[in-house]
C-alpha cells in the first residue's frame, strides 16, 4: 500500500485540502480521505493524470525535420505526408522500440499516465510482412514495459491508397493489410499486450474512410465490439471532398448514418465538420480526439470546440506527430485556437468552472473513456493515474483551486510536473523518469544511425 498526502487535490468531488490517497497493490485507489494528517509521500498539488489518446510514436524522430518548404509553392499536409513516408521507410524494429521508449518517457514527464498508440507501421520496407506479423506491435509493448506507461495499443487496419481503391503507394505499403491478415496480426498483438500490467489494453483502429473499404470498416467495428475503436475523421479539406465524391456524403455524415457510433469510439481531429455534424457527433457519446499542436503544425484547421462542448460533447487530447510533447501546451493551443477564430477570451470556460478546469477535467475524462481506462478522476476504485505539480513553482505561488489549473495551463509548462503515477507505478519522481539516462542514450544512438541512412 502506498500513501500520498496532498495539500490540495482535485478529486471526483472537486477541490479538497489535506487529502490522503491510499493506493493498493493492484494499482487502484483504495481510499481518498480529505482533512487528513500527513502520511507517506507528500505533494503540493495532486491531479488526476490524463491519457494521451493519439500518438504515432515513430514520428517523434522527425521532429524539426519538416520545416523547409517543399517543391510545391504552397506547402501542405500532403507534402508533409510524402516526407513522412520517405522517413519511415528507413526504420527498423529496433529503431521503433528505441523511439517509442523515448517518446513514452517524455509523455510521462509531461504529466500523461498512458497513451493510445495508433499503430500502423506493421511491415518491412517494401511491404513484406515480418516472420512475426506483430513484430512492430511487440516493439511498442516492449517500450511500454521499460517506461511503465499505461498502453492502449491500437493496431491500424489500412487497406488501400484512396477511396477509389487504388493500390498502396511505396510509402504506404508498410501499413497495408486485408481484414484476414489483420485479424491474425491483431491476435498476436493481443498476446503482446497481455504480458504487460493489467491496466494495459488493446483496441482496433480502422485508419480512415479513405483507407478502408466499407466491408473492412464493418469488420473492424464488429471485431472491436466494446473495446476502444479509433479512426481519423474529417481532418483535411481534400479528404472530405474525396470521400463525398466517392461515398456520396461528407465523412461525418456518412459515418453517423452507417454505424452506431457510441461511447467506445474516438474520432480523431474532426477539424473539417459543419455545424450540424459537430452537434450530431457530440450527441453520440463518442470522444473527439483533438491534437492541437499537430493540427496547428499541419494546417488542419480549427475544431469547433465551443459548439461541440455546448452540445454536450466529450473530448481528449493527443500528441499525434509528437513534434512537441507538452500537455499544458496542447490544452493552451486548443483554447487559443478558439479565441483566434471567435475573437474572444475564456471561450471554453463554464459558469461554474474556469477555462483551465474545463480543459483539464475534460481531457482527463475523455482520454480515459477513449482508451478504455478505468480512471479519469481521483476516486476510490479507479486506477491510480495521478500527477503532482510543484507548488513552489513561481506561477503557482498563492494559487488555489481552479486558479492553479489556469496558471498551469496558461502560464506554466512541463517543469511544473514533479511526480506521475500510472496505475500506481511511480514512474516520474522529482520531474524525471527513473530510466531517463538509459532511454535517452539509446535514442541518441538510434538518431545518429538514422541520420546516416537518411
């Protein structure tokens, strides 16, 4: 049994003082007692830790490498995508494991307790499967075993190169499977995840409406059953136009008409939706998986957060391309994008909660739901997914309650994060991961080799 004592804690019942949190050997919170005397490890500010619900781990190694303009005078998502395809063709399984461990460590140090890994890099360069179909999935799981992060592995079904059924391009062939081979890959990935701690789980991710057939999507939905089901949706204007021309409806309209979208679904980006689509998605109970830093980087557009939240929508955040791992910055960018569009301030705040509180609690609850993780709040019985802020940070001086979250989101950064627990595993202490030196050294060596290959 671990005991944590927090001078302030954001619990399922709101802000409370002098809170004693007992963590059982099963990684779950055994008790939450406000008004207690100090006992065990003492922290200043204790928060529920959110799940990073959308990551492509290998793209972390591309950070800072795509900021030169391509041959097209107007650089876009699609030119970036070509560079990404060329980059991933150099990656070995050993590279992917080293990169995944490094980015998972950074996520933990940023305050995330777990990650939903949207994993589509399955095969060898050239598209031939590895002898072990789940070779790359096992590498992601091995990284999670080293870092201690909670993992929701989301193997991706990717069937063709576009809505017209064209063959996969040279950059896409490492992703491709038909449902029959994907089912075998998924079964092997289940075995890899089962070797991890019990809070880790697996879902299914049909990549997008432009990359799967109607039959493939139907298979994925049936295979997922009640497990997490993630899919890119309505990210780019060209994507929406292609799907509307081929499927007869805009992607969100088609999906909501064709499938019973519900609470186990997570739709990623949703930056190109019309008002009626935004309201309809909100009413399904699904989670909108928002990646504000990546969406800004790629010029995806701005999610209609005001309309979505006012319609009762649920959301979480993810680091997607992993060009920058910062929980506070994801939340800040989400709010600031709304302000820039609407020319207002405190746009996502509620009458009863500040902007920081709405953003933080929303992403904690939505991330846990999207990744099938029994957490989302500091409450008895939930996984002990916790994050402690440094109350001595200058911008937190004299702050209480919602003001603490506002200072963290809008004035702070990752340096405020002191400790992180993932299902009771104390993975970050005093601002650093316990295996930081070894993980960073391996990553540095991997990047040195990649530089020579590229």
